[in-house]
């Protein structure tokens, strides 16, 4: 279930502003979409490799420097596209599940 | 004093105690192996190490310690998760073919007629649900088992409620692509067939073929085992249903037909009458039936993965009703014992005329082959034993010995007197019946009837095939079994009953005959050969001369 949806959620979180890995994890954990953090790092790297994300280093007083992720131009366009698909899907699900069987 | 080991994570130095270090080292190397295959795996590992450094740092500050302990490492493992999970959840390359997904049984709410059981089964096996429905309907009409099977499956198989479950039902991977497909019903999964070189595609064809054969075999064995388990529970239910059906005289439950062979449909009624005993027996069998029924539902629900919220209540009430049912049956059956306490016998003598008889049993014929049968106000009991004995008197006679049990002697006697067993003599023809009747109210209380034909020496009797069911160990000089005696003419001699028209071959058993024939043939062959040799010798002698 999470496959694909997780990617979409990450893009969605980043469309509201830049974030570093721990922020994204907190958000996803809050929504109970992931249980363990480890799943996220391969995803982020993959999205970055697909040129959907970019990152910059920022110093942190809590430890090593942090990677702050931001949407690339491509990523922004893709996020909007996915949003459309998602809404269609959502409508379809709504329609199907609300009609009495 | 504990030894500490220094490590460098994302440029920061941490002190780990020995135990923590060992654990951390193993974990990190597992992570590295898991991510080894990934594209830019090193970068991911660096990110993870940075995150670990951050968490360690925070915990050091919070706890005010300098050394990372086992608890900290365990916290890391809990937060980040096991490395296998990283990959499983993030794997998007190489979309799995649908056959690799494990399927699960669900009831299909989208294409249901009653409970969606058939279309769920159809989806599981990739068969059009119509065929499953046809199968169930056939089972329903021919035996009625289809109905019970359906209800049990309905209770045990969970309904596919979520989209994910609907995909699992069809054995498709749960991902965004397939979810979309489910709604837009685009069904060209195979359009992206890879074009490979000849050799390559041949190899992969063979490998895939072998793989799918194996997975099919395993799946098949699994399904067989599950079916076998379910069959055992089911057989138990069917057996109990049979008893249940026979106690209630339910024709609809007659599909089990077991009842017919044990008692006849009316067996319970013949023994238990129609009062509280029958009621207790009926309720008792119904209650004992619930336990295996519940057990089967719980068992199947476990297999199909349905959460039964009240399985404890179910098993408790199943066991409780089983015990109560058994008690009821025992009370009902136990109360019968006193009814068999005393036994009485009544004997009728019928004098026969003539010295030759042709015996048939065709006045009352038992077509169903049941021990009991209730018809109108009469109870038919097939418990007749026919025998032939010698008598010193000069006339033949037929003796009817009725026996019955009762709570006291007079009751037993009354029962023994209320037999009805018609016999007719018409010239040589002596006609008997296959069963006797008693009034329905007198119930079955061990009634039996011994019919004995007493013949003076010199009298002859022909035994018709129709008496096969009632004849009981008739002694004869030839020592033939009852069944072999049929269809022959017998004469009462001073030594006993003797067959007048049996060929001698029937005294031997077939093996002896075969052996003796073979022996004879061998002997003949040998003597012929000897004769031939002698003749040849003679011929030679003649020629020499």
C-alpha cells in the first residue's frame, strides 16, 4: 500500500517547504505511514537520483551537518501531476465505497 | 571497569562500551549488506550514519553520559528498523509478476450473489466464479452438502474490504500502479513483454516454466493439506448431522444416508418413542453438533486470516453445548435400560399338511433393507431367524417363537403377544414374511422372532432365493452355507437335512478341485510322454530289423 504513496507523500511534504530527513520522518510517523526510519533513506536517495529532489547541507548544533531537501523544478511538476492522479483515484474510491452494495 | 571503543560516525567520535559496540557493528554491517545492491547505496549509508550520530548525540546530552551503551544501540535499531525492511518497502524496480504475489482467500463483495464466497474462490484460483457457483448448486441439489459448506466458508473467510485486500485476493502486488488499474480496469499487464535474444528467451522460458511448475506443485500440496484437514472436521459434522437427521426424521438431512444404514430413518423413533426421550435425544444431538461446527469455522478462519472477535466465546459455548448435549443423550439412552429388564417368550405352533414344501418369504418384503421402519401405526422390525429342524411327530409344523423385553414380566409378555407375522400354506407353497410388525406404541424393546420349520423324516423342502434374508444357520449333512442352500431341494433324513439335487462338486472347495485337476493333467502328460518314448523305441527296433 505504501509503495508509491510514500513517494507521493514525501513530495507533498516538501512542496510545503524545505525539510531535512528527521522532519520528514516525524511527519510520516505522525500520519502512521511509516514505522521505522530506515525505510525513508533509500527513498530519498532514489528521488534525488531521479532529479526530483535537490539538497543542501546545513550546520546543526545537535550533531553532524544536515541534508535539507527541496523540490527541484521537475519534482514540483511531478508532484502536481501525482496530485491530479491521486485526486482522481480518491474520487473513484469515494464513489465506490459510498454506494451501498 | 569497562573497555570502550571509539568509532567515527559522520565525522563525530563516539565512545561505545564493548557490548554496545558488538551489537552496533553487526547491525551496521547488516544494513550495509542490505543496501549493497542499491544504487548509490553508499550515499544512503552515509545518510543513515549521520542520523545515528544525531540520535546518539541527543541521547548523550539527555542522559549526561559520555559512553554509548547497549540501550542506546537498541534504541537505534528500534527507530531505524531491521535492514530487511528498508529494501522491501522501498523496492520499486522490477515490478513483480502477479504469480509471485501470495494470494489470500477473501470473499469478494463486488461480485457477490449471496456472500461473495464463490467469486472469492474464483478470484483465488483465477477461474470464472460461475463455475464455482455451478459446483455449489450441484452439491446443493444432489446432497445438500453445498449448503453447509457455503455457510461455513461464509463464516470463516474474511471479506475483502480494503483495496489492498481486493488486490491480494487476485494475487496482485499492492502498489499505486495496480490500484489505478483496479479502478480504471486497464488490463494489459503483458504489454511490456521483453524482447530478448533467442537463446536468452529460451533459457528464461525454461527457467520460468520449471519455477512455475514447482510453485504450482507446492501450492497444490498446500491446498490439498488444507482440504484434508477441513475434510476431517467436515466428516465429523456430516456424521453427527446424520444422527441428528435420523433423530428428527428429516428427509432433507437424508443426504447423509448414514442414518439409513444404521437404523432406518425411523430408528430413533422406534427406540425412543415420541415422548421426552426423543426430544432429549434430538436436542442433545443438535447441541453436540455445534462443537465441531464451531471448531471448523475457527480453524478455517485461522487459515483464511479472518479475525474472529468472539472466537473464545465460540469455543466456550461449543464445548459447553457439547457437554450438555452428551448429558442429554446419556439421560435419554440411560432411561431406556430399565425397559429391557425382563424378557418373555410366546410360542405359536402351526400344523402343516403334506410332506413337501416350497418355501418363499414374500408376504411382507423389506425393500429398503432397514432394521426398522414406521408405517402408519405399525412398527416394522426385521429381526426374523428361520431354521429347519427334524421332528419325531409324523406331521410337519411351523413354530413361531416371539420374544420381547419389558420393565416387568407382564409388560414383556404383552409385547411378545402383540406380534403380527403372517404365514400362508397353499398346497405345497409355504409363504413367510421378511419382517414382523408390532403396534407403534410398543416400541422396539428387543423383539425377535424365531421361525422353525419342523420336518418329519422323509419330508422334502425347496428353499427359494427369497428367504435369504431370514434364514439363519440351517444345519445340513453337506455342511453347506445358508447362501449355497438356496435354490435346492432338501430332504429330511434320519441323519439330518440332506440335499437331493446338489452336484458333488459343491462339496469341494474350488482350490482343491483346481489342484486335483492340475495334478491329473500332469500325470496324464507324463504317462503320454512315457508311452510316446516306448513307441519310438519300438519303432526304432522295427526299423533296425
